[in-house]
């Protein structure tokens, strides 16, 4: 008897003295949920994994952050040296200028140092934020 595609196939009758076999249970087999991937879909690349697994690329990412931070710190150090290095020459040029020394060290130098420190901290935080954005794969 040919099988009709619209109907389930018939089961053979059980042999005398044997119980009828149980009907097979239907099982739905699924995979992990899929997201809609449009034409602009990028591959799932995670730089954080590269860093965590300490691959060569991850090492390059971290070295890049360290180099950026070092370059920023050396810039601030150069400005600091440019502010402080000429002070002994200024103090030597003015004889008996104890009041000038205290004024320069206490007031004139303190404000630029605080501003320089704040500038360095903000730059370091900005570099770290940019690095985290890169690693987290966020859009800017």
C-alpha cells in the first residue's frame, strides 16, 4: 500500500500475545537562538578575549595602552622640567630675594603644578576610556 504524504504511515498490528508498542514521542530539536543578521553584520570579534587569553594580539592591545600612557606621562614630565629647571637660575639672578623665592615656590609654581596634575589625570582617564571602548566593542 503506497504512503500518502499528507497522512502518517500506518503501524503494523502487534503480534498476538505482545503488548502494542508505545507511540513515539515527538521531540523538537532546536539549536541556540539565532539573531537576525542583516547585510551589515560583522563577525563576532572580541578583543577582550584576546587580552584575557594573553594572545599576541591581546598583548599588542595592552602595550598600545601602556605606550599611550607613557607618552602622556613623558609630555607632562617635560612640561614639569621646563617649569622647575630654570628656577635656580632665577633665584641666583636675584640676590637676597628670599621673598621672591617664597612667592615663586609657594604661589606661582603651585597653581601650574596642580593644573598639570589635573591635566595628566584627565588624559590618563581618557586613554583608559578609549581602551575600554575598544575592548568592549562599543561604538564611539
